[in-house]
């Protein structure tokens, strides 16, 4: 079976099936050698009523233009602050790594204050806010993401929109 090519702004780096851990730092590359960094926050999130073990990630607003390397050096811890997110927290699966759109480049154990508590996700079908374990919150708290499992395509769209890059064609 031949799989149709998927068009994204995210460019393929190095596919990996390595187990992920909270604190893993990853890089993604967009057009014009623009690199962004993200971090695995949890591997035990629930992205739906029957979707345990989703990967909760942060994508930071720090951008590096690097024409010499597909794998820029990891940023300093000071850049990896929860108040420096480019987009709200996102729940995804392993596909961004196994397809090579995200590449793990380092591990920095999570410290107190690195992570939002609670995380907030809007369930637009029911009009409620939930945490990453499907517990309903009394009110939404910022930054509030969209509840559900995001693919590398929806992550690509969210990151592209936040950076003002035209969205990849369908």
C-alpha cells in the first residue's frame, strides 16, 4: 500500500521510536531553517474518554534560524519557562516523533514551576474545560488548549498560525 505524501510546514528531521519521558526536549524545523523547541510534559494524559497515554507537550516561543544544522543546540533552561509558550499545551501521540517531525535532542527533568497546574483544555462539544485527565474544571484557566488528540498536521497548523506562516495546503 502506498501512502499519499502529506504536505506540512514541519520538515522531517530524524524518525525515532525511542520511548519518551517527561522532560524530553525536542526540536522541530519549519521553512527557512527556522527551529522551535518543545518539551514533553506528561506521557499519561487523556486526550479523549478512551485515549489514555497521550503525550502532553509544550511548544516554546524561542526561535532559532540555523542554516548549518538540522539539530541546533538545546536552549538554556531559562528559555523553557511555562510563560514562554508559543501555543497552548497540546496532547498528541507518537507520530510526530516516529515520522520525524519532532526530534528529541536532550532531557531536562521537570522542576517545580516548569509546568502549569492545572492544565486546561476546552471541550467545545460540551462547552466545558477539562484537565489532562478529563476532570472538569470549575472554570477555564489560561493558557487553555483544545481538548482532544492533535496530529502532527494540526500541530503544524497551530504553530504556523502563531508564527504568521501560511498554512500548508490540505
